[in-house]
């Protein structure tokens, strides 16, 4: 996300990306069978699949040659959950799912670094946004 994609007065709170271990199988298979192109593809996915948490919304960007962006304003976010396997707990990665009230449904980020932090930062931002909207203006 470029600074020009932010709305006036909006600031980025956190950027969530995949954990580097997402490359384990692609590297192993590239060395054994498939070759370098698949490894390059997985590295590009690692760099281009990103969630940006701002102080107003969650932005889900994905795509290498073409780009798809899904925005979820905080008032549409219902819940955030994360799952970690045994190895995920050791290496601090997991899957995060955000349930929204929009027609697009849930947003998922797999193999994300620090999934508990992603959920915590997002839900704190959602709560702060709700409190700001509920506070009476003087």
C-alpha cells in the first residue's frame, strides 16, 4: 500500500505478512523436483500478499501481476481469530481469520507472522474506532 492509497488523516498501525517458513516446502520441492520458477513464484507471493491495519480499516492486498484489494472498514469487522499448529507455536506463525459483515465474507491470511499480535492490534484498533464514533462531540 502506498501512502497515496491512505485516506486523509489515516495512518498505518501494522503491516502483517507471511512468515518466512512459508518458503520451506517451495525451497525443498524446487531443489528436488519443480525447479527455480516455482520458488520465485512463492517468493513473489510472500512479498505481495499483505494485510495493512490502519486506524480506520483493514486492507487485504494480493496479486503478483494483477492486484486485488479488499477493504474492510472497522464497523464491518465482527471478530478476529487465529490458529497455530505445534510448529506454529514454536516458530510464531499461524492463520488469521477476520469475520466481517460484508458480502465478501471472511478475510484469511495463512502462515502469518505473529498471529496473536495481528489479532490484538486489529481488535484494539476496532475498539478504539468504535469508542471514537460513540464519544459525543463537543
